[in-house]
C-alpha cells in the first residue's frame, strides 16, 4: 500500500517552497500558503511554519499560525522555522505547539530526517497503515503517546539505545518497533543476559573458532556478528557479568568482533538496544555495573511506564488479548473492566495478557464478568507477623529482620501462585531476580 501524506508549508518566500519541492520524498504532497490567515488545515499530517510572514522582522505572525493549527489539531506535527534564532522566539514556538525548531536556510538532510521521524510517529500511532500487523503498540493514553513520540525520534539513529522500565511493561515490544520502523530488511537478534552462564557468555556474544576450547568442534558465529547491519537486543543487561561488560564496551566503541580463539577481529555495523528493569545508576554505585558502559549505552534513553501509569490503555489492551484466540473470543463487561482497573498490576502488560488468556479458558460465558476476573487475579499476599503490632525480636537488628521478611515474602508468593514466573510477576520483579533471591535465601523450590 502506497502512503500519501500531506505537508503544509506556511512561508511568504516562494523560493523556500521551491527548494523543499526538490528534496520532498515522493509519498509527501506539499500545500503552500504565504499568509498568516485562512490557511488550509484539513487532511494534514505535518506543517512547517515560518515565524515571519509579512516581511516585518519585528512581528512573529508564525506563532499565531502554530497556535491555531495546534488548537484545531492537537496531534498535528508542527515544525517552526526561521533565520531568527533568538532563544526567546524558539522557546515561544515550542510553547505555542511546535515540536521542533529548524534554522533557515533549511538543511536538506535535516529536513528529510524530520519528515522521516514524523512519518515514523504517524505509523506508530496507527494514523497510517502499511497493512495489518499484530506487533504494534496498543494504547492511546498520554503515557503511550510519550513513548511513541520518543520511539519516532530515534528513527534513523545508529547509536546504542537503552530502554528502561519495570518487568512485563513491553520493553521488547518497544525494541522490535524501533527495529521495524527503519523499514529495511535488517536482522533483529535478541538475547537475555540473565539466561546465559558467565563461562559461555563471550562465546555466545562474540562466537568462537574451532578448537578454541573443549567442545568447540566447529566455528561459531556470535550474536553480535549475526546482527550485522541490524539490531542486537540485550534484555536484562544488568545481569551481564562484570568480566564481560568491558568486552561489550569495546565492541560498542570499535564495532569490532573477535571470536574466542581468533587472532583477527572483524568489523560489523550493529546497533545495540539494551533493556533493564532496575536502576543501573544504583548498580554503578554498588560496583556491579561499569559506569563507562552505562554512559555508552544510555546516549539515547527511552523509558517505558508501568501499566498502572497508563490505565487509560487497559481496556484496549484487554480487548486485544481477549480477541487473539483463533477459535473463541470474549467481550468485556463494564464491571469486569472496573475490577481490572482496580488491580495494581505488578507484572504489568505481561500479567494482563496472562490473565486474559486464563479468562478465555475459564470464563463460562462469551461475556467476561467481574466475578470471572476476581477468580483469576492473584490473591493478595498476606505475611504472618505483619499487622498493626508485629511482634519481632528487635535485638536481631534491622538488616537481619529485613532479610527474614524478604524470605517470608518469597515463600508466601510461591505458596499462593502456580510457578516461579507467576510469583515473579506478582512481586513485580524479573524471573532472574526472583531466582537470585531464592538462592540468596537458600529457598529450595521444585515445581509441583
């Protein structure tokens, strides 16, 4: 399907429109207007507005044009432009409703890049379509729009990207959308740093040569090399061993991959997208994460909010998940939605998806009711000894008491839910963090 996009240029200089027409991508159709009044506003996808429209440099008629456009179409992508680069004017343009301010004369490369980012945002918002796709972002809340806007601004960026957010909030969805919005046949390779043993990490990441170590009976390409000319997604990067962080840092700085056992390095162009559900800054302070690596991967940072911060999206998400089964779907009653919105969602969108899957199997009617939702939502964890007047041996000290309390919480979670994944979601931590806590507290668990 070919896209047709409408661009409004408001500028009193006809040479500006002529110059833009020479570099305008084929999918964009330009409308021009030279006056600060009676400009077209329907069917537009973007507008570039000059600040001075009457030749009087003492007047900034473009600001009122931006205000009117923004008032009529709050989500229209508006870019201000002028040769007057005073800070006061540029900030006034942003306050009026512009998302960017470009210096004149326009740089053709910068102009086209801005159009690409606008198109990327429109596609992410669903305002345009290149055909049905089930891997997009679901939701139109203010928080969702902020995430999508940040994603669109990263279109065409080649440097590392860090995605942070609580477990289950959709960080891998964001990573895949960042990859897909480039609209190129590029590889996307994903790995979970917590799922790879430390002694195997270098081989998995960078590959090895035949005979490099016992069991290396053939050459193996690493994931960084497999993602050449594409994206390498590293989830739970906080779990990467310190011994391997220096090697990742070198790869990010040089683009060179040296397989274990190899004498020569090969150079690859790979964009690294990392994700974390913890504060890396805190890990740096604790000596568990390299500060130089943090600043290298955080040059472009995108934060994904928890589900409780985007409850306006909950209905759309739930209806989507309830319609995904190939043989049966269910609708959502208002009282069921109310119960869903009252829940705290420690496991975020991933937990909501699991709840909807259970509702598809267990709800007896084509309509999901409040009681159906209550039957599948996890019960609140109740910890013995925690009440209005807990009786504890205070002589044990705060650290010891907190350790005992954490162990009690872990045991209670495992006793109330089906498995480790469910317990981790209930407590709002990653699977790897939950396993580490079990190990720290010497809690043995076997699936029933």
